[in-house]
């Protein structure tokens, strides 16, 4: 793609970060260019071309920029640099290493290297000379924070190659040659551990993308038990501000059973990223004993950072995810919030004076979102290994109205819907996922059902469906009671309602800030669900409706104490006994 | 306005709208300021040689042959310790009759802090108001607005919070402040003997509305001077951000931009975030905390201004009149401090998180009971108790006139739990109940 002679141009117009450039040669849509402003070079991306006039969105502030400034086009789209050393890095939306930047404030035009060029990695070859290889095939591996980081044939290389030379076991920097391959015309191509890829293009290089079928455990009960997400699945979390989107995403990113976690802080608060910086180096990854930060990559393009780079940030995150998926790893990708990305698109589209769609968003918003979500997924690599990207995005609906364009478009693209309800958040029923409206389409997949039967229990699915039923009936009954009054309905209405409250308090509600309650492994979820269903399944006799609530409140209290205790320790069983006593006194 | 020797003067405006003028000029930079017939203006659009300027005072009376000169720099503020105790207009010119400030010129609207250079906020700000300290604890480096209808006493509460917050400097950014409120702030700070800690940038209702667009950046440039250069803890008060956003919409509508929800510019989120994200805890000890006011119309928080604000700020303090007790309270349902987790139960007593949650849950039960009552149903004994609890809780803890320390707030809560409820109804972790339950 590199051009011989770079196209250049001069600035002829400026409105905020939209700059018009008159060019003297060919340019491509989404091509990257640099605008000269004194000693600074401002990076920008082509977003529209009309004859010799090219519209670029600048990834920086344009303050002080003047017409006549020189622009140099780069001949490639926005790319990320891929190689060992990405894990535990903090990048901005354009993959600049934030830790390498000078000073407290972000300096305009400062672009830093995403990789550490001096670090030596111990390389082990996995391919042998003479092998036929293609893009994405593994040539060797290095140990990156305990993960087998595969060095691959670059994704950009089309066709089949013969491996001519491969480096032996040893210590190499990312830029040292580790292999030579020959193409069909007998040209030698030297390879290092580094490759580049344009972020807006999906990385291929796998054999097959089946429907996801395995549960991805998150430790969040109302997800895993009620509406599970799968390895390679997609989900979204819409909710008004303050209902718990970020807390939920952070909980998932700490607890989920993934090899790599990528967090794209897209146009949200800087302090929320700082929280990750502060906590993750301290927290243990229960599966590896290492620190959480070691498996984490943070893409921080917070709300005060340039808007165009915000749009790029989700793509940067996805491309890095695809890179690790190609190594056969389980990647979990979180974006908070995809609405800010959509708003960035809207800001540019408005400045371009394009014909707006609903709520002034671009007409093709829905297609853009679907296209992005479709890059997630579970794959079989060419060598038969599997890898996955599970993607969960938050959506921040304007005015909390789920009928707005970003929510509606995302609903079409994502398979799990975790809708946060204002009423539940107001009542401090966290996580505020609405148990009735939310869904996981994966529960309907026969391959997922089979997986549950085999790995959890034969009756698991039925239990889950029963729970959903009880919750729905509970809600309906509550509406009846509200209309007819406490004593205007039979006592068993109160019992039905309180049984659903029991499930709500014990299974659904979960304190993300309690060291024990925060994360519930599947085995414990299974135990608690069967205990709760046991209680729900019994018949009780009550003389008065007020006895119903006071009885269930006691039950709930004991269950909650169990949730706060280490699984199956003395306290846990102490409360379980108290619970059983209460029940035996009441049950028929 | 300043003028420079040998600068080129233009005298031919080609276009005039209510807020902008257009002329042909060369060598002009984006965001640069200019003087148009002696009024301050800023470059908002460049197309070839056509330069569009936004005139902060408005264009009334500006003739097509007005003198225009470009200053070659963005808006700036002179910073030094001399700022303390002084009152300025939106342009940073003194309005208190005192002398000009001597100091270093700094561009306003400067770059953001690199997120990896921030420190996690951890310093509790005690206000004595239980609706804040108990339920929505503030932390320095936080950004949080009051959401209130225009008839609520938000400026009074804000002034109280500011004085009790023990900040090294308080910077008041007044936008569309009524003259009475301006004098009120001046008086309260004066009476508290705090004037020498206060810097004020004020645009009153008597000044042109578009001028207010400069106020937050002026205030925050001064704040960054004290927080970064002097390592001070700075509290910035911005009132009323709804009027700031209104000014944004005036400008964007006059520039023919396509409005999004509620006639606000599509960039409202980014515009507001740029301001609020200036709140920060620096590693060197300095901090900027922003407490703002966003007035609502008829309590509607789904309007684009409060809605975007809520998505940006670290919570909101919702003021509401509680007719049961006839006082203004900090509504525990709609209010939130997102940073409270960083301090409650850590910097405060261990029972704080659970006490807070249980009390609010019981208060919510009271709201349900009230609905039942309004619908003409009989109340249960539990309903009656929640109602009694709610009234006392509201009066002794939620009302904005409360001024006690946090341990006392927790003790009052336990007292109320014991008075109205059983342990199971309160449902707090057993070890805490054993320690704190009062009969
Ligand atoms: N699972 C939870 N447990 C306890 N508190 C929670 C939980 N989820 C959210 N909260 C509370 O709600 C606040 C807002 O949550 P947050 O995730 O930041 O909201 P959003 O991202 O939707 O705006 C948090 O600061 C916390 O006080
Ligand atoms: Mg959030």
C-alpha cells in the first residue's frame, strides 16, 4: 500500500476538528495524513473526498491551525502495531502508549511507540523450515506475562509461503528477524515479531466461525444463571446514567474466565480508568495467581480526549482482540460506552452537513454498529485450535429512552441484552439488570443447552426457565396487589410475590463491593439456585398476609448472610441451618 | 482590549448574523481571538479566506465597516497569587475596582491531563449535611452537580458546602447569575472571612449570554494554576451550567448546525465533558473538585442538559422539597456520588455502606406505603412503621439544614433502625448488627 510519492495538500478550511484540504494527488478514503502546525504534526483521517477537496477529521485540537498549512498523506489507513508487549499497556484510542508521554498534560502531536523496542523476548520456534504457511499461521511463541504469545505470519500477507529460515530458541527484540518466508515467485520476505493492521478492517486468517456454544463464566449471578453469555458471544448493557453499567463491566472484567481482557474506555470518565490503574495491579487473577493487570489491556480515550480518536478507540481495541484471538486465546472485550462512539460519528456527520438520520445520527449508524459487533466471535483457527472474542458494550441512551437509535441499532447486533432499570437502581437492587426484559438468545441454542446439560446439570436449563417464570409471575402478582390492595387478594398472591422477591434478593442482587458476594463461581451459583428453588417449591401455611412478608424477610436475611459468607464455611452452614429451621416451622 | 503595533486592520465585514460576523482575511488561526469594533470575538470557522468570528457581546450595532484586528492567540488569563480575593468578568478583567493582575499569561481551555498521570481520589470532603456525607459522600477531585429546580436554594447549599470543605481556594464561576445571587455569594464569603481564598469570574444576567461561554475555562485555568503550580486543593463552583449550555445552543443554532435533542448541539456531551473532566487529583497533592449547578425545568432530568451532565459527572445531588416535613432535602433516590465507594467504610466507620443502603431501602418502602395510602388501601403495621421512620429520617438526616459529623449520622441511623424495625427487616451483615444495634 505504501506509495512511491506521497500525496500532499494544503489546508483551506477549518471548523473545529474538521479540516478541508486541497490535494495534488490520489488519496484513499480513511487514509491517514499529518498536518503541519509549527513544530507539531497533527494526525488526521480522510472521511470524505469531493474532487480535489478532501475532508479530514483531526485527532487533535486544531487551535491555531491556519489555511496554507502543509498536509502529507501517508498511503495507509489508521493502523495498530501488533507484537509482544501489548499486555498491561495503557493506550489512547490511536494506540499511543500513554505511559511514555511526557508531563502531566497530554501534548498535542505527541505520538508514542506502542511497543517496547529494547525488551528481549525468549522466542521458541513452533514451525519448521519447509512448512507451507499463510497469514495467521504460528511461527513461534514468546512468553508474554505467562500467556503463549504466538508470532504469526502477518495478517497482511496474501497467498501461501514456504518457511525458509526460522530463528532458534533465544532472546530477541521485537524488531529482530525471526523468520524468512518465500512467496510463489521465490522472493524472500523477512519477518520480525511486529506486524501492522488497519483497524477498520476485520482480521481474517481463521478457518471457521461457528455459533458460540460454551458458557463464559462471569461470576455475576444474574448473567451466568439467568441470561448467560457465551465464549465468543455478544451482549450489550443499556441503562440511564448511574444505573450501574460501568460497575457491572468492571466486575465482569475482573472475574470473567478469559485469558485476555481488553477494556476500551470510550468517551467516559477518566477517574473510572484510574480506578482500573489503581486496582488491577493489586488484584489477583484467581485462575493464574498472577495480577489482573497482567492479562489486561486498557484503551483509554476518555470524554475529554479528542473526539475523532474516540471513534478510533473501539476499532483499535477490536483489532488487538482479533490479534490475540488468532493466538488461540479467549479474549473478553468491553467498550464503555458505545454511545460515545456513535456520538463522535454524529459530531463529524453534522460538521460535514450530511443529511441526518434519527436524532441527527448518521444514516448508516445501524450498519456501522452491526459490522463492528460481527467482528466478535468464536473461531476455529487454521490449525484446529480455537479462539474467541466475547464483546460486551454499554449503551447510554439519551434520556434513558431505549427507543433511541443507538440502543435500537445495537439490539439488532448483540445477542444478549442486559437492560438496566432506573427503578431497580433507585431501589439499590444492584446489579440493576431488569430480570424480565433482559434476555440471552444463547439460552435458545441447542448447542448451548447441551453444554449446560453436560457441564452443569441435566435439569439446569429447566431450573433457569422456572426461575424466570417465578419472577414474571411475581411481577404480575405485584401489579394485582397494587390494584386490589393487600387484603383484596388471596393470601397465596402474597406468597407468589414473596417467592419472586426471594429470588430477586438472593440470586439477582449482588453487592459488587463486597469481597465475597462480588463474584460467585458457577458451582456456588448452582448450589444457591437449588437451595432457593427448594424453598420456593415448598407449601407454607399463613394466617394473614402480613405473616407472609415477615416470614420471607427472615428467609431472605439468612440467605443473604450465606451470600456474605465464604462458600460452605461454618458461618455459611450456620445460616443454612437457621434457614432450614425457619422453613420446617412453616412448611406443611 | 489590547492592541498590537503594526497589526493589520480589516474594515470590511461581508456577513453579519446575531452572534457572528464574516470577513475576508489571511493568516488567521483557528480559535484565535480578534477585536471587532472593540468587542472580543473568536474564530469559529475558516473557509479559504472567509473567516467567521463569534462575537461574545453579540453583534447589535456592529457596522459592516467595523475595525477588525486579529490578536494571534487564543483567549488567555493572567495567573498569579494576585488572583486570590478578586472578582473578574468573563474576559478575566477585574470588576471589583482593584488593579490589573500582574502574572503569567496562560491560554484558557488547555489540554487534558494524561489519564495515567492522575491519582485516584481518596480524600473525603465533609460537609456536615447528612444527605451528602452519609448517602452521597464527596471526595476531592470529584465533579458533581446539584440538580435542582430554579426555586430551590441551591446556591445557598453550595456556598455552605464550599465553606465547610476546607479547600485552599474556592473559585466561583458564575454564569447568568442574578445580581442578588452574586451579592449573596460575596456576602457569605466575606462574612466567613474567606474572601482572600476566593477567586470569582462572573457573568450576570445583565451581561450578554454568549460571554458566559468563557467563564468555565477562565475559572478552570485559575484552578489549574493553584492546583498544579501551588499544589493546592481547589474547589470550583460553576453555577448555572444550564445557562452555559443554553449559550452553546444559541451559538450553534446561529451557525446553522443541525441540533440534536432539545435543540442542543450534537457536541453537547463533548463540550460539557471538556469542562467537567478538569476535575482531578494530581499526584503532587493538588486537586480540582468541581461542584456545579444544573437547574432543571419541572424536575425533568431526561432533558438533554441534565441527561448529558449525569453521564459525565460523578453523580448528582438532587434537591427536592419534602412536603411531609416542609424542608428541602437531598433526595436519596435520584442523588448519587459515584466516588463514595472510595471512602465509605474505609475513611469512615465500617458500618457506613450497609447503614446507608438499608436506610434508603426502608425509605423506599415508605414511598411504596405512601402510594398505597394515596390509592386508598389499608396500611400494614410494617407500612405504618416505614412511614414514621421516613419522616424522622428525612427530618433528622436528609434535610439540608443538618450539620453533624458522620459518626453521629451513623448513630442516628442505628437509633432509627432500632426504634422502628426488627433486625431481619433491616437486614444488615450480622457482625455489624451485633456491634451497633441499639434498642
Ligand atoms: N453491583 C453494584 N453494587 C453496589 N453498588 C452499585 C452496583 N452497581 C452500581 N452501583 C452504584 O451505582 C453507581 C453508578 O454505577 P455506574 O456503573 O458508574 O453507573 P453507569 O455507568 O451506568 O452510569 C456506583 O457508583 C455505585 O454506587
Ligand atoms: Mg458508566
